[in-house]
């Protein structure tokens, strides 16, 4: 017997319909690429997205076509996404921090037919476009007045282009399982792999994200997604903010401390999200200027481990609640969030920080387990680590073109490549990437734990730990440190600070100081490069 409820497909453009109907006058504020702050509303975005859809159709693009975007977070980028999805197309976000050859490779692999691009990236596109055989058209996210000279064919200014349509467009009625978006993993090992989102997975993910025990968002929030739309869907905020009708503040290309502070302050932002490196810059700016954050209530920090010292600063010095989150491009991306269950509600001080250092628990819609190498589940005791596996309606079941099949099993579990433990209350803690964990005498040492500890030292700006070959123990940890500006910490001072806070056999065998630690295009420490850099390094006896 079937239920007698309506078959109302979960389609992304219905989110924007809802935002325009219920929250039409709510603002979308952008730091435009041209410079000034611009203001539109969900009602404007709704009309302009339909103009995008109309124009795409008029130019001959069809449902299923991949339409790339190479752009910062702005209202125009958001409209383009919804316009692409609403005509049945598939937005494909490109990360401008990748090498040009990688971007061209990804575009060819996805067979992108058109590209929406910010002015910032025109020089990059001039290099890449001739290499992408499928590319027919470039739409520059600006107006006629700001259009640059270019040697490329078939380039139009976005504002002039959408001005040709009246926006009287009916969204395509699609199967909710149709593809709507695409994002490639950064490919730190091997070629990048394409993750393909469906309308259904994006809508469900947005519903998961807004829940009180996840991001906890409402129409009363003012949301600043610092995390770029090209980095794992801006963690779903481009869908969850319009779904609940929150005011959106889009930072454009400026993510330095003073620029982010300015938006937090002038727009009275209550909620923001980004990777730890962004918050390092903001906190430094606040410390230098003595400024405060009177409006901000919550910050979601993820993408790499949020150091305890950062959580402490936000909470103790600025009265901003930190939610540590973990996820992956393959998970749309949210996998777990560190809101507080009743079991931990009474904890204070360091005991509370111990919980917040974990990556949190899985919301409804994400199942997780940790297993050994033979896929046998390990206990949730908060210390036994294993391979972290996940499944759910917004988790990938494969990669575009059939790559990486070994990461998916018959029961639908996706092997994240992360190593983690889970405590009896369901709080998961990432201890490493499987390929970064240090194997010393048959036991595993978590590089993330050591890094988190080292950055707690007052003179340390950033820290990375890598395994160095060792004749007796296989591998031993080397701590690589970037000191804070104008500080010259001593090796023994740092090791002394760490001593007693981790098991003795976890202690790094040596400390080296560097000016800079290499990062990936999504802001993570690039351990492969660091390992190459220290390949010939020998540890002291
Ligand atoms: P990319 O490889 O393109 O950077 P993702 O942004 O999808 O892709 O990265 C996902 C990985 O980032 C996770 O598998 C995990 O290793 C790491 N990660 C994400 N959030 C956290 C976190 N809070 N703590 C530790 N690692 C994290």
C-alpha cells in the first residue's frame, strides 16, 4: 500500500521560490568584485536567476549540461547557481586556487559548456579557455562598463546578457534525482574526482544543516559565508540561508581580517563559517585593534581541525559560540557538528573544550562507523581509532565517470580516508588522514593531536607534524613550526610545553622552524609537499 501524499519533488529552485515568497525583502549584501558593497534581495535574486535560466536556454544549453563557475561569493554567483539549476543544468564550481592546468583538466573532464567568471579570474580564464574543447561561452559577472579587453571569443557581460530576458520563466520540472551541481575534490592524491550532487541531496542537506543541533539557523540570522561556494558548496549555506530566509552577507574576494571584520560589524552578522586559517587572520586583527564582536553569536569552524586555543579565544574573549564541524566534498559536505548534547551540557572550562575539540556528532541523515582494515566495526569508546565510514542521502555513491570505486562498498558505506574514534555519546574525533597518520612501532600517532597541542604555545602561529623514517620505530614525528611574528621560540621550550599533555611516546623527536607551511587549494596543510621537503631529514638520536 502506498501513501497518499503528494509527490512534491525536492528541487533546489523551490528553495529560492520559498525565499522570494516568504522572505522576499530580506537582503543579500555583497562585497562586489568591482569594489563597492551592493544590496539586493531574495525577490531580486529570484527574478535574476530566472533571467539566467531563460538566457541559458535561449543560447541552446540543455538539461544536464555542465555550466562552470569561477567566482567568489556574491549575489551574482548565487543567482547564476539557481538559474543554472532551474533550467536543469549542473553548476560546476571551480576552485581558482588550483593550478591552471588542473582547472583545465577538471573542465575537460566535466565537459563544461559555459563559464560564469569573476573579473578577478579573467587572466586565468584567458590561459585556460583555449584548452577546454567543450567551452562555448564565457559570461563575465560584471556590467558592460567594467568589461575588460579580451582576446577570447564569445564573451559577454553578465548584466548586459540577463538584461535581454524579462525573467518570465517557469522552472523546469525535473526528477529530484537529477544532477544539479558538481565539485571536484582537490586531488592531493591522483587526479581530482568529480562529486555530483542531485537536487534531492542538496535540499535534504540544507534541511539537515539548518537544524538546531546542526548549524541552528533562522530567518533572524544574518549569515556571512566566508567559506567559498567553490569549497564544498559553501558548506551548504547557499541553500540553507534562502531555505530559512536569513539575510546573506557575501564577502566577495576579500577574506583578510580587516575586511571580514568590517562586514561582521556593519551588517551585524550573527552567524559565520570558514576554515581555521581565516579565523587566525580575524583573531589577529581583533587582538591588534582591541575590537570586539558584539553581534556575532556563532561561528562554524571546519575543513581542518579547529585548534583548542581558537575555540577558547572566540568563546572567552568575544562571547562567540564555536561549532566545530567536519565534512567532505563527498558529503555535500556536512558530516558532523559539535553542538552540545544534554550529556555534556553541564561541562565548563577545559572539560567543555575537550568535547569541542572533537568534530561533533552526526545529524539525522548521516550514519557513521569506524572500522579496522578488515571492515570490522570498532567500539565507540572515545579512544579506539579506525577508518571512518559514512552513508546517507547527501553522501556520494560514486564519482563522476566511475573513478575511485574502491572507496564505496556494497552496503553503501563510503570510506572517508579519515581516521577517527567515536565516544559513547556519538562524538567523533578525527585523529588523522589515513595517509598522514604516523606509524611508530606498530602503533598510530595522531598528527592532528600534536599540531593542536603545539599551536597552543603562545609563540607558535602554525604547526604541522609529519612522520620521518626511523630505523627502529619505522616512523617518528617531526614538528614543523611557523613562529608568530617577531617571536623566536626555542625547541626545548615548545617540547617542554607539550610534555605531559600527550603520551610520552607521542612526543616529537625534533622541532624545525620554517617561515611558511605549504597549503592546499582548500586551505589544508599540504603534507605531501612537506614530506617531500623533509625527505632527506634525519632525526637526532
Ligand atoms: P579537499 O580535499 O578538496 O580539501 P574537502 O574539503 O572535502 O576536500 O576535505 C575533506 C577532508 O578535510 C576530510 O576528509 C578531513 O580530512 C578534513 N577535515 C574537514 N573538516 C575537518 C575537521 N574539522 N577536522 C579535521 N579534519 C577535517
